[in-house]
C-alpha cells in the first residue's frame, strides 16, 4: 500500500514533521509554514506546540504504516485533524468566517480552498464538491515546521524558522519527494530567502517564468520530462482564478 520511499521518509522523521495528505497521490504541495498559533504566543509556547505537532504527526504515520491503513476518500468520514491521511478533509468547500467574528460554519481556510480548486480542475474537470477532498491526490508539507505565520517578524521566531528550514533540507532531498509527477512549491520567495536550491533538491531544471495577471510562476522539469515542479506564490489570500487555472493547465500534462 505504501512505498518504501515513504516508509524511509517516515523513519527519517524522528525530528521533523512530515505533514498530511495521500503519500500515494499525484501532487506534492510545499508551502512556507503551517500557521497554528497566534502571534502573541511566546517562543516557549511555539516550541511546545511544534513538539506536540511533531509527536502527533509522526506517531500517526507510524500507526498508519503498522496497520497498512487503506484510506477511503470517497466514503463518509468524520471531520478530523487527527488522521493525517484526511486532515480536515470533511470541511465544507467555502471560506471559514470565524475571522469575521461569526460562529464556525464547518468550512475551511483560504489556502485549502485554493488547493481544492486546483484538485477539482486537475481531477474533476472543474466540478465543485460540497466538501473539500483534495487530500485524495495531494500530499501537503511545509519548508518550515514551526507552527506560526511567516508574517510574524520577531527575531526569535525568525531564528527558529531558519533553523527548522535548515534541518528539513535533507528531508526534502529524500527519494519520496521525487516520486510525485507534480510538485507545486507555493512558497513565494522562501527558496531564495532561505537558500533552498529547488533544482538540486528535486532534481529538476528551470525552464521559464510565466506571468499571469499580477502573479507569476516558474516552470521546472525533470531531465526525463516525467515530472514538473511549479514554483509560485503562497496559495492563500488574494489568489486569482487565472493563476489557479494556469497552474492546473501546466500540471495536467503530467497526469497519467
């Protein structure tokens, strides 16, 4: 059920989070970092939260491998963030309105909405689902596994962020991350800012930059032309439908 390359990645992750989705999917998405705690939290709380997430994530993947759990992405399943195969995969396909001071309506984040749009364009001919299900074909991870937003500019947090990114570079160089025919690096300037060599890490060659409205993306291909890596901005707030459509059109060429 699970590849040897994935098992090796889980075994390596004794000091790193692996994160969520289907390790047998067609699409790998790498973001900047997962935002789980508010800015006012202290650095000590940040370290504690990172450790909690790490212990939960790794132990869940180890359990899934030990039981050889077969995911069911098309059947009814409870809303849960505990099982990384699904990770919030039963949320409604609309925007979470809690930031507007309204009660939670069972919906999802802007980032997950954009991942869902990509999934629907790639695999469902654009059909919109009632509940998000991109986890069926996407595996989601982050360059930094510190659970805070990139916009937090504290020197302490930035130092932790840099440390995390450096520690995770060997993880991304593992064979598992080259098993996906489609890689979307939705991390803006993080690769240049933190000296992440995409070509070397993912064994791809840069081809060209393409501009879409006010956005852009960078195309990379493997030497055998069987894999594509698309580097673009974060797929969070303010992402145009034109950018999603353009990325999907490029990626779709690598689906079999």
